[in-house]
C-alpha cells in the first residue's frame, strides 16, 4: 500500500429501495470480512461486549458526575448569593460547567475504544 | 426597530443561499451527485459541517428566550443538545460509519433484512423531519415580524421557498464546505454582539437589580427532577436519530475518524452555546419586559439596539438577524435534503425529477403546519421532536447496533409503540392534563417513560420471535464493530 497515493474519490449513491442486496453492502468495505471460523466469531463477540461495556461505563459516569455537580450547586446556597459580573455563581456554573465534563468524557472514551480495537486487531492478526 | 436593517440582512443571506444553490447547478447534474460525498474530509471540516447543520432556530433564538422566560431550567437545553453528541460518540458514531448505510432507513433495512422495517423507519424519518422544520419556519416568521414589520407568514413562506428552490436546484447543501461555513457564520453572529454588549454595557443601568433578575426560585437550586431527567433522556437519545446528522458521518474516512469528528463537535457546540446563554443572562438583567410581552424568543434580535442605540447597535442587529436566518436556512435545507432523499427513493424511484418533487413536498408540508399553528416557544417545540425521535428511532438504532437478538417484528413493534405513546402525549397532552393536572409533567416531557417502554416492547417481541433473527446478523455486526485493518488508509490528520 502506497502512502503517497491518495485514495480514489468514491462516489456514494444511496441504494434504490427494494433491492435489499444493494443496501446490505452499498460500499465495499475492507475491514470487516465475515468471521471465517468460530474463533473469529468469538473475538468479534468479545470486542462487541467490551465496547458496549465501555460505552455504558462512560455514559453512566457522565450521568453520575453531572448529577453530583448539579446537586452540589443546589445544596450550596452561597453560590446563589455570590455574584460575578452581575450573575449568581450557581447560574454561571450550570451554564458553563457541564461542557468541559462532556468533552473530557468523550476524549477519554475515544482512547479507550481505540485500545479495545487495537487489542482485537492484534488477536486477529496473530493467527 | 429600523426595518431597513432587517430587509438588508435577510436579503443578503437569502441571496447568498440562492447563489450557492445555483452554483451547485453547475457542479451537480447526475443522480449520484445529489448524494455525493467525499470520504476523505478532514475531521475539523466535518465537525464544523455537523455543527452548521445542527444549530437551528431552537439553538440560535430559542435558548436565550427560554432562559429569559423560565430561568436556569432552560440551561438544560444546550447541555442536552451537546451531550447528545456524547451519546452519539459512545454508542453510534463508529459502528454507523462502518455500516455503510447512508440514511436510517438504509440501516434498518440492511440490519433487519426487512422491507417493512424500512418503510416504517422512512415514515418516521419523514414525520420527524417535517416537525423539525416547523419551528425553523416559525422562527423565521418571528424574525421577519420583529425586524421588518411585515406580516409573520412572509418569513415562513420565504424560508420554505428558498429552501425548496435551493435544494431542488442543486442538492448543494450536502457539500461539507458550505455547512462548515454556516457554523462559523452562526458562531460569529452571536459571539461578536455578545462581546460588544459585555464591553459596552457597563454604563447602562440594568432594568432589574441582580437579586431580582436572578432569583433563587428560578435558579439551579430549584430543580424539577422528573422534568429535567425526562428532558435529558429526550435530548441525549433524540440526537441519535436525527435524519440529517447520520449523513454527515458518512463523509468520515473510517470509524476512528468518525469518533474524532464527534469529539470535535462536542468542543464546537460547547463553545457555541456559551453565547446564547450569555444573551439569556443579559436579557434577564436588561430586558425583563420581553418575557412578559410574549416575544421572549426575539430577545437576541432586540437586545443589541436596546443596549447600544445608534449605528453600532444597528450593525450588531444586522449580524444577529443574518445569523438567525442562516440558522433557519441551513437546518431546514439539511433536513429537506435528507427527507427528499428518503421520499424520492421510497416513493418516486430515486430519479433526479423525483428528488426535486420530493424537495418541494418536504418544504411545503411543514409550511402549512407552521402557518396553521402558533409557536409555543422554539426550544420547547424542538425538544418535543427530540422526545418523539428518542422514543421511535433511537431504540432500533441502539439495539440494532449492540444486540444480535433484534428482529424486524420487534423493531416494528417498538417503533409503533414509541410513536403512538409519545405522539399521543405530545398532541393530546394539553387536553388530558386540563382534567388530570397530576399527569401534566409526564405528558409534557414524555421521554422518560416512552423510551423505556419502546425499548421493552422491542426486546420482548424480538425475544418471542427468535426464528426471525436475520440470517446475516453476525456478518453485519462484525462489519459494524470490527476496526478497519491497520494502515488501510494513512491519509488523514
């Protein structure tokens, strides 16, 4: 595979309704041949399970962290009485505080998900 | 309000959109060009394009209006609109890119090997798209009425006509560059006025002292738990099923790039939403009378000239009007492109002529609805569309990606259950809660119970239909989740 050659521009067309065969595989895809053996199937299933677990852990983590953050804002009345540029601190925190959390969770997830895929890749390529 | 500013700003955006549409005529002539997408678009461009299409009237005008009207509970809307992309990242982005499906109906048909599952998904996508366009047209009506003094229907009609003409002429809207530009236009159109107002507002006396403008009774401490949780369920899960979002993921070269793009979308949306939030805060301090007059959604349009009378205020006003119109046009045309694609493929044979007819149809049905109904707050109406999407398309998408036991019958049963429950709650909620007030929050924010029921029905019916598991399930799931081989592409980043 040459690194200098740009991949050819692929024209993407939506499949026509009714042709199930066409819509099942609208684009040739190199990465995902069907499992050729039982062991390959086992690897894929364990990849799916670990990716799902990862997604749920991060989603629950985000929900719990957000809930705790909001609870903290609600339970500290001083935040309502502290004004920064004329706006209570509690409003500013809720208005801007959850976004950094979402970005952090997202960035960490991308690393973890790629690690799962690298593990799968090394298992399947060892064969 | 100086009507000339309104005319100039609206005309400039309309002409720019039309020019882009006609330029698109020269670029795209064949059927496939209408759906064309280069799969080597860089993540930053792609993320800007997703933001450009996603930020609608609800984000641009609705959030500030709702903060003015209801206080800090409105801050949950931008949080939900942003965190929806986190859910997209965690559960959908990479597998959906790898599926090769171009629309949600394509995905359900390929996954479930059922034409009926496809038809029902298509119908839902069309209904969702139409009801998502309605608030855009209502936002346009409000903007035209406030800024030019013309009757409100002129605004809805103008946006519907421009969108129909541009999409039918070019299909240009699917070009990433244009949507990416829209994002930065919308961001600038809010960021510049906010910064100018914050710098210059020092010598203006607030209409209300801070303690009255931000009372603790409307603050974060006074949380309605059920409503907030239900709204979050709707916004977080509804984002997964929006018809115009999926198409954008297709322009990523692979699943890993799809994830990276989504993280950048999170960053861009987080930055954007700080500005409508700031507008809302300014509004509470300086223009509390707008909340009483029922024109809260016009806060962003009216605030600049109120606080800074004179030419500078006029320029800033022109900025926000242009940004608002860009928001109506870009979201509506993104939706019309997706809807026209679905309608023309499923009903009109997928020809160029069919696409054009479908584009006109997709713009005019929402126009009729927009003219016949009264806007009850832009952010709220879009929130209900998210609740409907979360109850119908989201369970099928999530279970289709992650659960091998899903069958076509289960998917259809779940989609219909979710559609009926959330549809009845949204449309009939007002009537029911007038004689059963205790049910009001559950009908006004239905997602927290309609989504679990839809998921449950999908799972139970699929369980009872084990022989209905499509034969290609393992193959398809492998394709969704197996990473591309290392080094299959090196040309990105």
